[in-house]
C-alpha cells in the first residue's frame, strides 16, 4: 500500500465526518475509530493542548473514563515529548523509551508499540495523535505518513472548533514562548515596540480535505506555472525590487520552482486526498521536520528560500495575494521581512508602522533611506529571525543597541520604557534647538538642511528648524504610484512642497529611478536584464532617454515655481555634457512657457549631484556651468569601493572614515575653491556625527541630512572649532593613523564632543 492510498482511504472516510453537522467532540470520537480501524491499531488517541497541558480528548482502545481526565505536561511522557519537540515518535516498545510515563487510569499496560505525531497549527503543536498496538512492531513509513496527513486535517478541525489554547497562552513550546534577544545591524536608529506582522502574510488554510482531487491537481499546476512566470520575470529584472544579494536568492528560488521532486511530492499529497493548499503545507511540514535534524546554517538559509517560495505558491493558489500593507495594519506594528523595496515600505500606514526588522538589509539601500525619512527604526541582518518568531509576537526593537527582543518579559519592557522616555526627552531637547542657528565655536554659520521626498516629510522642516530642503527626492512620488505620475499631479506635489517650505530653499532633484528603486511601469517596457543596475540605466540616463519623462518633469517644476525660486539638481551626472543636455531640456520648456505667456520662476539655479567618481576629474569644466553641487556619498562610496550599497554582505566592510573616501572628498572641495558655487553633502554620511565632524574638517559647510539628524548635527556644529578640526584632518590625511575612526573618536571625546 502506498502512502497516498493509505491516507486516501482514511481521508475519504474523514471527509464525511468533517462535512457532517455533529459537534467537534463527536467528530474526534469518530476520527479515532476510523484511524484505528484503517491502521489496524487497537488504540488510537487524540490529546489536545488545554490550559497548558495535553488532555486526552478522544480514544479508541484506552479506558473511556480517562477521557478529559488524563493530562500530561508538555515534555511529559512520550506524548509530551512529541508536542514539545514537534516531532514524530515510532517505537516498537514504548516502555523502553526513557521518557515513557505510565498512566494506570488509561489501561495502556498491554500495548507495546507506539507511534505519535504532533498536530501542528501555525508551526506550533496544538495536540498529539497516537496509535498503539499489542504487538511490539514499529509502524511502517506509509502508516506514519498517513498519520501525519490526518494530523493536518485534525489541526483544521480543532482550530475551527477552538478546542485548544489560543496562541497567546503559554503553550510550553519552550523555544517559541520564551523571551529571546537577537542581534542585528542598526540601519535606522531608534526604539520601537509593537506586534510582529509578516510583510508576506502566512496563509491560513481554510479547507484541508479535497472535494475533487483532479480539480486540486489542476489548481496546483496552474499555481506552479504562475509562480515560475513570476520568478522568471524577477530574474529578468535582475535585483530590481529585491535588493541585497537578490541574485543568489533568485537562483535558489528558480532551482526550487523548477524542482521536479517538490512538485511530485505535492502531487502525491493531493493524491492522498488533500486540497492544493493543504498539500503544499503538508510537504512543507515534512521538509521542516527533516531540516530540523540537519544542523547546517547554509541549508537553513536555503530552507528559508523554500519557505518563501512555498508561501508564494500558497498565496497564488489561495488567491490571497496582497502583502500586509494591502490587508492594512491594525495596531502598533513591527514589520518582518527578508528584504523590502522602498515602494513596498511606502505602502504602509505610517501611523501604525513603528519599526522594521529585516533578515537582510544594508545601510544605504533605498528602503533604509525611506525608512529613515519616515522616522522608522530598522534593524537589519537579523539571521534566523523567522525560525524564532511567530506572527503576533510582541517585539521590541532597540536599534540604538542593534538588537531586537522577541516576546519580552515585563522586566525587559520596563527597562525599555525607561529608555524610551529618555529618548523622548532627548528628542525634545533637539526640538528645543530648532530656532538655534548652527554657528560653530569659531563663529562660522554651517547650513544644516534636510532630505525629503514625500509631502508628509515637509512638516519636519519647521519641527527641526532645518535651513531648507537640500535634497528633495522627486522619485518617491514615482515609486508610490502604480502608473507614471501625470504632470498635474507632479505640479501639485511640487507646489505643496514649495508652499510648506515658505522662505526656505528647496532643491528638487529630478527623478532617480532604476537601480534598487524599481518602478514597474517603466521597467516592464524596457525589460533588459541588467547585471549591475546601480551602474546601469538609471537616473538622468533613463530620464533623458525615456521620451517625455524629463520634459514632463521640467515643465511641472517650472510651472510649480512660477513667481518663485527654482533649484533643480540632476542625479548621476557622469560627464559635463549630460548636465548640459539636461539643462537644455529645461531651457526648451522655458522657451515653450514663454511663448505661452506663462509666468516663469523668478530665478532658476541648476546643480548636479556628484556621485559618479569620474565627474570629480572634470570639475574645472563643470563648475563654471552651474550654481551648486551636492555630493551624494551613498552612491559615490559604492562606486569608489566597487561595493554595492544594497548588498548586506558588504554593509560593514568599508568605512566612510577611510582615508580613501576622505581624500577624495577633500579633492572635490579643493577643486571648487575660488568658485562661487555651493558645495554640499547630501548622502547618509552627513547625518552621523563622527562622519559629519570629518566633513566639517574637510571644509564642507553645507549638509543635507535625514530630519532626525538635524538636531544632533546642529548640536555638534556648535561644539566644533572648524579651524581646529580642519588642521587635525589635514594631519590625518597626510599621514593616516591605522584606525582613523578610533583616532577621531578619541579626538572628539577629549573635547567633550558627543558622537553617535
Ligand atoms: C547619494 O547617492 O548619496 C544620494 C543622496 O542619492 P540617493 O541616496 O537617493 O541615491
Ligand atoms: Mg545617489
């Protein structure tokens, strides 16, 4: 007898029981009879988790007087062991097992063989299904398989009838009940508390026993086809929307998606009478059990890939396609994901999203920049997170200490609250500095501006007292839109931004899409596979070539700034002619508007981002053409070190305070001496105190940073003597100390300058 037929006979009998209108207890009583008969076992029993222990709920063969009387603690006896470890036991001689616990009231003395499987719901054991036999024989694999399949069906019945403890109750499942601290990499600092919600929600299976096996098979075939299409599409988009070491992950996805073994196993599970959803989950359960026995971190990683993919397949087959954002957040939420794209993050309700924990992630990935702009703490590179976490768990993110606590105890919560309160006090102190102008100790006015990209960000301008918007990332509007934002929508946004900025300057950067900023409506039309999207068809390159895109944006910016000042900046300028060409698009639009007798901006200032190293070599040619440059250290450093900014493996490898970067930046500053242009830094580097100190030492007097950093950086500026740090920096760059970061830290500490 094959596993499928054995399970199939049982399931076809169970099908009627499940569909009948009798109450849950009656169904369980019938289930034990059916299994006992089909597996030719004298005894079949079901134990369910109630008030923290396993209660005998139904039995065939044991004393009926023991039902609802016999209780076993989690970990107690063989049944308790099965629930505790969520594992199967198959023994010829039960009493010989060291964990065997004798319960005289059940009358089980005469039975020798024993097999039991956990009844699992949402990855926790909610009960145990046992069979026992007089003869000392081990059960065959097919019988165990059948038991496991039946246990899945029972899980549905039990859950629907609410026969067991809720998820919040201490379920004694040790590793998932206790509080646990995991370390990660702080991507956006801060503290946050909330309920864990998976970005890709886990699917709850509504029906486990199939009505029509053939129909279920077809559903799985179609879902496989769709999933393969999606994976192929993602692969053709290279790392768009995935980020990190997406490439490697995609290859693994692809391997699994086309793995015949996986498909076959699901098919066999369907043969046994399960629905498509239940069959996918059944196979996944089996793989999980097997994987648990293998202690190999590499394999565990691959297991996560397979989990992702199985979850994707489940979502397709069940039609539950949305992310947690589509479903909407209910309360204070900590979002859990392997990785996220910036557009995906922007879909979330900002009031409820309190923090993000990623299994991957790196400091300058755009999703992190977006989170920083939203003021949401992010902890990245928390390995193995999902094996320790259940959806709905309480989580505390302490990104200041690069850690996350799952299911914190009251003591931990109390300590956290104290720190939270302290943080709020510090924030209030920064807020109180909003009207304080950042003059350095030697009396130089440093310009501390902020980066923005959303309408909502603008409120931070008055809250922080920043000197203006040094970088408005216009692509955010493109990222959150399902289609290309029409001109009127662009005009409205730019106008609103200028209105809320009042007298303070705003520098609009033209769209920088491509790279890790995926825009599906553009990519699908130009689906060329890019090996290195960050160095590919993005930003100005794309905007110039894509007919109408820059033109429409130029017109929108000009119209929105009618009668006011317009500062426009081009991203990823690599050679001076690109700046000329982009400016020319604006000039054509100005000529057009003039002809139409439209009001033009009072003044237009053009600038360029300096983020491609090559541009630094031709500043003598470029500088006379423009009014300002802004150094984008995020991209600049990724190109200087040839280190993908979105690759988590490289996230901590190179230091912004390396002589290579600092010497390069100094060269840029020196090339502009004597010109009238403004030189600013608008990368994330400027928002960190020690790095900002270094920039001041290099002669940078304008910073545009994330709003949360404005207060801390203003405070820093007021403590620094620019001549002193300038001289120190000169010395360090002529003959760099072995560890420049440590040297600078000591230098700052000696002077009572607080660093991060
Ligand atoms: C940069 O590259 O430093 C920058 C500010 O631009 P973005 O992070 O948007 O690429
Ligand atoms: Mg950039």
